[in-house]
């Protein structure tokens, strides 16, 4: 007979292992088998009756756990001056946990009774169960300004870097906080918002040199006009929100959903679960569940939150910060599917066959409770046979069925043949000072593809369901490449000795065949680059023109309503189509979908430009200490004024100015993306392997200047001064000859 654990031992186990809370998990942990489980069940029942545990169907939950982002009320300091707070939305029946507040020097002073939003970390201490870091004080939304500090005898002034700013800000001596003249600073309004004269501010963060790493993303935010301060009305709406209840919703808390995200993810808006389909007419089939945070419950059409979310269009991501579409109260708390916390979702149940083809779908508005917030590496390691302590109990019931379902989806993807470009993603790692410590390419795991494929399947299900119900929506559209871009691609393909057939309706499988033929050859990167350049840019539209890249006839974004307004629109369409409540799409919203589609397509491009500029500046700062060193890369673009090179080590793009290529003149061919020397006949074209010397790196602009040393292993020949003088005559002859040859090629292709 096994020893039955004490109540304290059971509570300690559940507290330390929040994802292993079923009676089976507890039995396994303490080695309890057979009839002894009856005694364990009795102890658990007593704990439940005493209010120490909360029964949730087949699992037990420690009601003492708080979500990672919570609303707190400051209770005041103790005798040692430490500041404490208590949770305002405590739902447990046990003793309310105490939170120790860890404040930064730039945080505002807090006093007893202040309500705050804080990010929590669970700790083991005698007088508190959590440590909290201030996100912001609720009920206040001070305006912030980014600018250059100019010191004077009575404090100083801040000159905003925002081009639209019409006046400076005055800083009192006690608000300077050590800032030096000429430093870039971030400041917070310190006085009344409608005061006479210059507005008053207190410095919150010293960013130092305007070209310093910490300033990079903030400058991009202001240069591109990305809204980064929420209006008071939007903050007030968010602060007044309470967690959604299960009333009128399907109870899906019994399903073992998990989230799988990057290790540094701060919010979790999608959760997944899969199991084998036991239907007789679907042998070896699977059921896949995808649950998405029900943002529409909190963000109603026409509200202040909705107006601001539409204005932003999407969240914008930088290496050191995020400009969210929604305030932290929603994005980091109420709409984030945190582990062990009940959250409102819109979920889709999809049935697929052994071939991965979707056989049916149904949407539900429900409540789930995520069993674990797994990372991609954690999920992959578990599938590969090395589960972490947290993932091990989820291996058989959750993780393996997910990967089994994904193997079927992979078969369907292979049959569908979406465009399979090899485009590695960069990851910039920063230290606490905001300096780049490393640049690496993210490893692509099967776990990444698993989540991507399940999200694509859910997006297709949303588009098909709304189209069938004749409900207005926003499609994600990716049109076929334009004919002139395809002609330019064929020029490059033929020059590489490969084939892209003409005279047929282009499909992604044709491009994949080309990419496969180039794989492993010297032309691999060239063909990937050229194919990417031939593609059109995806956009949003209330009309369906299909998604060429994914090889899908109907596609809509449904899976990320925390960070994309398009997905929120689709959620509202589903609510209206199913009659789930009064928070669905309104007639006014449906009538304005054309304008919404155009606007959020523009905000997406704005964010992409800001993110790209920021990455360029970080990489320039990282490489600035390596000026004079030789680097390898590949020609990634050719223009009249020079050639761009994508460097192997970092993926950074640098420019070889045409003036640095020597004394001869270079002819530019836009169609073939090439430069040809008038004297030497040397051709510099897209995709060539090169060795270059870094001659200049400018962090403020993100510019990298390069000197060309070798092309495809051969040193670039230089012409003499005499050759330069003969250039104009030879240029005319060579230009005429090149033009005639090009015309001949075009005529030949037309005749064939």
C-alpha cells in the first residue's frame, strides 16, 4: 500500500506543477495505484471543500495562481519601505496572495490606494508570493514625448524629434534626472494637460546619444508616424474591462489546449489541440481544434478601443520593444491565453482525413483553459524524445497527437504546393544597453511549421464559412505575378541555364519545380531572390481574388486579433453570421470595409518599413566596429547607381556604389538586373557570389558602404586612365551591340 500524501504535499505539488493537475497526474507523481486512488480522491475532495483547490471537470487548479499580467491595488509600504500590492480580481477562495512591487528609477511614485497594471513573477518568499513590475498606473495616461534635452540653469527644455511637434517642453530641475545637454530622452507630461505656456515634463528614460542603440526603434516609430500612445478614452475602456464569463459560451475547459510560441512571447492569442478521429468513415483521420482569443468581446465597433485599433491597424515589432494594437490590459492579460487561466475564445473544430484534406469545420464561442504555455523548442524536444519536466505529462495526450495531425497536413500541403521560398528569418539579440550582441538566423523546426499549417487551416475555415453564409469579410489577397515581372524572372532563369515554362497558366507548383531545380546549385539564392522579387505584395480586400502564394482559392486572417485589425473584423463577421451576440459586425462597419481594407493594408506597409529601417540601423551599429574587414555575400539587387549585397553572416544589405567599380563606365540593364563594364565586358548581376570590404557603416541612417573585391571567385579587373578616355566611343558600340543582341533574343522567343 502506497503512502497517501498529506494535504500540504498535494498543494505544493499542484503549485509547482500547474500543468499536471489531474487526479491521474497526482497519482503518478506520488506513486499511487489501484485501490489507493480512492483514498487520494477523498483527500482531494476535502481540499476542494476546504477551498484550497478548485475542481475543473477532471483537473484541479490551485486558486492561488494569478495571471502573468494583473490589476493590483497598492496597499502601502512596510516598516522597511518595501511597497506591496494585492490583486483586485482575485477569484480563489484561499488567502489572497501578496505582491512585492519592484520599481524602476523612472517609475512614478506610487501610494496606498493606487490601481496599477503589473507584470507578475511567482516567487517563494516568507511575506509575498509574487514580484510585480509596473506596466502603468490605471486611471492615468500621461502623454509622452521623445526629444533632445537642452539644459539650462533652471532645469531644461525638450525639443521633440517629431516633425509635427509645434512647441518645446519645459523640464523642472527635479524632473531632469541626470540628463545631459544634447541627450535623446523620453519624457512624461508632469503637469495639467491644458496648462498655459509650455507643457511641463519629467524625464523618464535617458537614451544618450541620438545614434545610440536604445534610440533606434523610438526614432523609427516617430519617423514613420506610428501611434505609440493610447488616448485616455481607450485606456479608460480597457481598464474598466472584466474577464469574460462562461455565460452563453460553450465550456471547452475540459479540452487540453496548449499554446506554442517563441520563448520571448509576451502574449498568447492562439491555442491548439488535436486527437485521432474515431469516426468510422474517416480512418486515420484527425480532429484539430484551434482556439483564438475573443478580442471582439472586449473591443466593440465604434468604441474608443476600436477607433484606436483601426487607426494602428496592427502591432509593430522591433528587436527591443513592441508597439501594440491594443493596450496591455487586453493584449497582455484579458485576451492572452495564459496557462491555467480561463479565457474567452472563438474556436474552430476541423476534421481532416489521413491525406490532410479538410472534411468539415464548425465554429464555437467558448471558454478554454490552456494546460501549458510551451515554446517551439520545448514542443519539438518533446516530440523528438527529450521532453522537459513540464512537457512530459502532455506528451501522449497532447503533443504527439498534434504532430500526428500535422504529418497529415504536411501531405495536403505537398499536394497543394504553396510557394516554397527558402527565406531564413533573422534574429537580432540585444543586451540590457540595447546593443546588438549577435545576429543569427532562426532555426526552422517542425513545431514552427505545425503551428503555421494549423493557423492556415483555421484561416481557410473562417473564409469558407463566412463566404458560405454570405457574410461580409476582409480577405487576405495575394494576386498572381504581373507579366512583366515574370518576363524579368525568365530572363534570369534562362541565364542560369534553367527553365520556367511559358504559355501556360502559372501555378506555384511551376515555381516550386524551378526552386527545386536550383537547390544546391550555384544559382540557388539567385533563383530564390528573383522569384521573391517577381511576387506581388499581399493586401486586404472585401472582394476575394484568392491567395496565389498559398495556392488557396479563399483565405482570411482569423488567428491573430490581438495584433491585426483584419482578424478582429473576421471575428465580428463570425459573431454576426452565427448570431452569437450584439458585438458582431454592424451594417456601418460592413459598408466601410473597402476603406478599412485600404487603410490597414497601408498601416501594414508602414510597420514593415519601420521594422526594416530599425533592423538596418541595428545591423549598421553592430558592423560599425568591423569597418575595413572583408566579408562574403551575394548580389541581392542591381540599380543604375550600384549593386546591393546581402552579407552572409548577418543578412545585412550594403551598397557597392557604381563609382567605386573602377575607371570604366557600366551599362545598366533593368530587365536582366545587371551592370556591364563598357571596357572589360565584366557583368555584375543578381545572385552572384562576391567578396567585399566594409568601407563605411552609419548607424544613424542604417547605411553600409562596400568595396567590391571578387565576383564569383575572380578579382574584378580595373581599367586604366587611358581606357577611361576611350570609354565614350567604346560605350556607344557596346551599347548598340548589347541592344541588338537583346532584341534578337526577344524576337527568337516570340517566333518559337
